[in-house]
């Protein structure tokens, strides 16, 4: 397709040029695809919010190549360094105190005192970040409240011709957005993801809680309906009717036209990778209702249940 660009030195150069002009491109990451813009530029950030139809009070994650770039923008602490060593680059986002002298646009972090940062692992986005003199604000590449994209063509599904440069990085390995951990104030999980509260607790040697009722501004993205295919979803179903799309997990479910198995082998990792693919497919098949079986609430299953719950509101 015309607006999808393969990973090559020539295309990375093109991407760089577009970003330097404060324009927006779509990029792959190992979690989901994102819309990327120069984090230092108010113009870029305004474009991102407009494209996504995103409420201005919902802050963006700033993506860096390594620690060096970050040090100008956030105050780091011991907990951060321990987690960084273990999990970055990777699917973990840290909320830290923003430095007063930071050049990151205050529009990008909704004028908060904190800033969310991540070091993505996907090689294509890492190559790009390495070559830039500024970090990138990268929210997921979906219209606000829709399901996140996990491959280049999903971005076209969301934005059509509005995004004319999509950097291809194959299918996102993880398929769910990063874990967001706040290290600003009490350590807690604001959004569950591939790196569970248990894994984080093990490194920090303490019990880490998952924020249940999102207070406004703490993680505004968690407030309302989100990650939604725009179809009513019923959770913890034991059975279904022939009309609804039935999302199942494990061996015991028979194949049928309306049955969508997250993982036949009962692997939660595989289920996470398939969730958004299946939700997008069901939406495109124009089902009017979705029934979902109970998904084990452990490891990345916690993140799957989190997204399903928010999608079902
Ligand atoms: O995996 C990911 O994180 C993807 C890829 C593209 O990197 N990005 C992503 O960004 O999911 P977005 O904008 O869709 O979600 C960012 C989340 C929101 O829930 C937002 O509220 C939260 O991070 N967030 C950002 N800055 C924050 C801050 N200063 N304090 C608390 N939460 C923050
Ligand atoms: Mg998002």
C-alpha cells in the first residue's frame, strides 16, 4: 500500500525529515503501533491530539532511545534505575517527576508535574530514535477510545489517508499497550501490561498495587470507555447464542463461524497478542454483540481483563 514504508535506511531518513518538520507519522513498537511526533514541539503535539480526537487532559508517553536523552527531562530515582536495568528497553512506561528545564512540550504531559516515559524495544523505532535529536511523543495510533493497532494496515483502518507515512515493523510482538508504573509518589501500577505488578514487585522487593479507581489526572486514559470496538461486550460468559461473536480461550471450545479463540493452547501471551486482532475483526464483520468467556486473571491475563472490562463499559 502506498502510505506504508518498509524499514530501510532511505525510509528512516524520510521519516526523520517529516518529524523534523513537526509532522506526524505512524511507527511500530513491540506493544502496539503509535503516532509519533517531536516531543519538543507544541505544533507536533497539537497535531497528535487533533488526529486522535484525544482529550487534552490525557497526557502522552515520551519515547527515548536511552537514559542519556531522558536525563534532561525527568528526575530519576533508585527505583527507576533498578527497573530500567531489568525491563528497558521494553514494554514498561515510567511516570517520573518532570524537570523544570525540560524541553518537552507541556501540552504533551497535560501541564502535569509528572511525565510518562518509555524506551521501546522494536528495532525499527529504536533505529529511528537513535538518529533523532529529540524524543518522540507516541500515543497508540487509534482514534481515542478505539482499539489500538497492532500492524501497519490497522493504522489505515483507523486514519485512512490522514496519515500518509506509516513505518512498517511487522506485527507488534506483544499486542497490548505497555504497563504504566508510577514512581512519582507511591509506587503503583496505573495500567497493567506485559510486565506484571508481581515482576515489578520482585525487583523492588515490595508489594505493588494496581490502581483500581483512576483518579482524574493520575491516569486520565483509564477513566472512561477505552480500547473499545464500539459493540456491547459481556464478560465471564459460560455460553453464547448463534448471533453474538463468542471470544473463547483454551482447547475445550469447538470451532464455529462465530467463535474466536484467543489461544487454543491456553497461552495468555498468545491471547494478549490476538486480542486486538480479534476485536478489530469482529467489528469489521459487523457483529452487534460480543460474549467473552472468563480469562485467567494472572500475568498478562490481568492486562487482558483490564482492556476487556474497559471495552465493555
Ligand atoms: O505501549 C504503549 O505504551 C503505546 C506505544 C505506542 O508505546 N503507547 C500508548 O500511549 O499506549 P497512550 O497515549 O495510548 O497511553 C498512555 C497512557 C494513558 O493511559 C495516559 O493517561 C498515561 O499513559 N499517562 C501518560 N502520562 C502520564 C502521567 N504523567 N501520569 C499518569 N499517567 C500518564
Ligand atoms: Mg491509547
